[in-house]
């Protein structure tokens, strides 16, 4: 039985750790908010009071943390976790962070005889709970082969995007596109309804026409059209505005560092930033319709 150390037990990390337990892995967990470990411990994991302790005897370390600075603080530097891991340990960072930070982690791990993958996820909390996440992986193919049994316990799809940092780059590019599509979908629906169209009819037309897109099909922002979407539940759950804003910020930073222009991504970032400033950061990103259409602003 392989032992997995798991750091970060938030809305994504906790169900991922539970799915590892269900698959038969021994799981050692740590989160700075100790209460978050309680349901995982009840399911059979062992709780630890620091990351170093949670890594002892672990064959694989998985982290699911909020941002680049948290990942770098965990692993890097003279007191970082890398200094305490046994050579050969596989590190899988599932956080969504800057590609440059991921490459720093890879380089530091390689220098200490450790293996690393950046493996950000797509699928949200629903996918984490159901074990159907998509992993977008950067790193050596040999390391990914080692990781597959663990990733398969938590997800349904695994893509090898390329070398170190490629998983993060692909995730950021994908989510920038999602943000742009959501804004465009909200604008199109608002325009049609303002000119007398039924939002349900317009949605059906666009779904079967050239305006079809993932945001329209899976997160239609117009309230009340589909009971299975956040828009029918006060925009609760799903992928939050704050998370979208974070990823659009990473896209802007990556564009700056690589000398690329992303004007549509920047416009989407500014709109989501304004929406968050108005107190909607914890709502699903489809709530951007509240900013774009005044009739839905309540």
C-alpha cells in the first residue's frame, strides 16, 4: 500500500483526499485549519500538526493550495518541505499557480533527487467529490506514469501538457478562455432579452448555432433556465468569481512574462474584478450577468 501525504484540505483538497482513501491508499493529511481534517480522519486518514510530519514515510506528496506564494512557501527555501523528503519521493502539486513558480518547484526538486509534477485540475468541487476531475499535467512522462494510479483515484481524465510548468500554462489558458466566453455569453443574452427575446429560446438558438460554447451549455448565466446550473440556485456553488479572477490574473502575469498580448483576457479580468468589488466574489462566475444586465443585478 502506497502512502500519500496530502497538504491542503479546502473545498477541493478534502474530497480528493477522501477519494484516495476509498481507493485504498494510506493518507497522511495536514491543513493549517485543523478542523478541516476531521472528516478525512474519520474516514481513515491520519492527521498531522505540520507538513513535515505529514510527509514522513510518504511515497507521494500532494498539495492543493490557494496560490503560488503558498506552494513556494511550503516546498522551497532552507526550511521548505523539499529538504525533508526522501530522494525519489514524487511531488504532485494540484494547485493552480504561476508557471514560473511551478518551474522553480521542478528545478529545486530535481536538484535534490526528487520527482515533481504540476497537475492543476478542472472540474470544480463537484468533480472533486465525484472523483471525475481532469488533471492537466506538466513534467516528465516517467513521473506521470508513477502518478497515474493516484490521479485515477481522484479523476477521470489525465492530459500530459508537456514539460515542467506546462500543466499550469494550459490550465491558465483554458480558464482565460472560459472567462472570456462567460462574459460574451452574458452580453449576448442581455442584448437579446433587452430586445424582446425569450432567454430560453435564445439559448436554444445559440446552442445549435455558431454561438454555441461551454459556458452557455454548462453554466448558462440567465437565472431560472436550468435547475442544474448555479444561476437557478442564487449562483451558489460552482467556480467562484474570486477563483476566476485569480486565474485571469495569472494569465495576465504569464502574458506579460512571455511578451504576449491578451486584450480580451484583460477585459474579462477587469470586469470580474469590478464584479468582485461589488461583493460577489464568492458567487459562481456565471453571476457576471449581474454586472452586465441591470435587471439581474439584485
